[in-house]
């Protein structure tokens, strides 16, 4: 039950006449994989990739707490007539010009195309030290007692409130994917500023309004704590800075732990009862109010469930039109003379390569019927071949697109595409060799 890939492969195997997989049956090889991976990373593998700067590195060490405030350009400012990007205002380390307002409206040109004029109002992101620097700058003054225009910026009372800076990553089902900040009317909609966008190892700061957001983009967000909470509640973002505050129901902990233990132990002893035990455990936690019904509903990955049903149907289709039998026969004709050990290794390798390019669930649904057909054609037990597909389909380390977890880490960690290949390819090869020798030992032909 560790991943939906295991559920798909197991269900297809049962429908083809194999005995159901017990709760911890695959754990024999899983523990070996975990141990080898830990040793690989601890004793050298981690040195294969350079240290990358994450978006969090852009936040100074004082906790990221800053202030948003306004200043104005005086009539005798020495910067009049100059381009903003050429003035010291745009080069201060402790403050940044977020926006320029003129004649009651925002100046939409970038700073490197905007000329300084008397009366310009600047929306600044700054720390206390930045405020002190600005106070000493000739020709620029802070506006006392003036509210930031919340109608145009979507910010309320930020003038007098401490702003917080947080990281959020765009999820695969976010409504923001494929849209620009301008199209989303982001500031007015959320009341939060996007200070920078991090993508594929690059920190994008300029012309943010025109950047089309993508799955895996990490955004550096700034605004009041209240606005931040509202933003993350909508679930278009995954909060990387800190977990959302949730009330803990400590008195219910024994019930939840007990339900989980009964499910796991019962599933290990009576494998065919796993669905009933799982449903019973869920009902117990709901009836005893360990979790609210709405929270339970939202926790279900419906997309994955429908994908599982769809993949099972696809696997059945391959069997009905005998494509699985044809591919199995071709595999046996090509590698059969070398023996089942070589064929099993080839099957694992095929699944491992495909899972780097397409969904791991799709790989399991496509190859499990073929693996069973190959085993039947060779006259050996099908279980080792199903295990090979099961593990290889989940062992996605070589590309950041092979699995959603990889994509999250790819964006949030500031990695490059080739970083995954550097550290993942040797590990994938090691696990392939280990699986080719260990599976026939743990599950004899």
C-alpha cells in the first residue's frame, strides 16, 4: 500500500490467477533497496551534485521579516530625469522598489525604462536598516501617515504591519498553471506580492507580470500573515516555509494509532481482508472524530484513484486484444535463450526506463500483463516478474519528470535537470543489478 503502483501491479496479478500480495511481502526487497540507497547517499552519492541555491537563500538570516512602505520623489531630487535602474534607489541591498505610482496610477513600464519624475510614489520592500538608509538619501522622503492604495495593490494596512516572506510551490493541479500574474490579477486577488519566481535553477526577478507559471515553480511571496494564510488555504500553492497551524486532537491519538495497527497487522495475517480492514479503520477514525469528514474527503487523491481504475482497464484491454501476449512472445524470442534471470533483468530495465518518461502507474499497468505472459511462456513462476515491474516502476531517480515528488524537489531545491541524472543514474544501475540477483533468490522461479 506504499504507492499506487504496487496496488495496480498487485490487482492485475490477482486477476491473472496469482496469490494476493501480503502486507509486507515486498518489504523483503524494499528493505534491501532502502539500505543500499542510504549507503550510496551517505558515502559518496551526494557528492555527485553541486550545492544549489534555493529560493530561501534570497531571504536574509534575520527570519525574512521585512516591511512594505511608501516613499516619494521630491521636487529637488538629484535623480530627476534619470532612469530608475541607474539610480542608487534600485541598487540598495536592503530595499527594493516594488512599484512606481504616478498621477494616481501605477507605472507599468519596468524600472530600466522608467524615468524618475517629481512626485513619484515608490512602493518599497525594506528592512529597518533599509528605512534608515532611505532617510539619509537626498531627494527621497517617506510619506508619513499615508495608507498604501489597497484598491490598486490589493494590500490592506500593510503600511503599518510587519510583512512576512514565504515560499510556495505550484502544485500539479493548481489553477495558476499556464497563466501569467497579469492574467490572474494576482495582487488584487490575493493581496500578496510575488517578489521572485524560481524555475529550473534560475531566480527570475524581472518582468514577473509576464511569466507564465508552471507546475513546480517556486514563488517567493510577501504579504501579511493573514493574507498568506488565505492564499495557502486555496491549495493552489504548497507551503514550503512552515506547516499550516492545525489543532491537534491528542486525546484521539490512541484510537487512530490503534486503528492503523489493527489494519497493518490484520492485513499482514489475512491479505485478502486488506480492503475490508482499510475501510473499517477509516470508519472508526471518522465515527470517533479523529478526523472530520471534510478533511478525510479532501485527503483522498481522487485523481490517482481514477487513474488506477483507468490503468486497470487499459491493462485488461491489452490482454483482450492479445497485445500483451504478442509483446511477451517477442521478449521471450529475443532473450528467452539466455534464461529467466536475464529476461527478468531485461523486464526490470524496461520498466525503469519507461517510468522516467511516463507515469509510473501507466508503466505498471502496461508491463504487468506482459511480465506475466513472459513468465508463462518461459514456464516459470510469474511472481518474480511482477515484483520486478513493481519495483522498477517506482524507482524513478534519473529525471525530474519521472515522478511528482521529483518535480517538487526539482523546483524547490533549485536543481538542474542534469543533477538528477548525475546522482540518479548510478543509483538506478546499482538497484537494477541488485534486483536482478535478489528477486530470484527471494522469490524463486
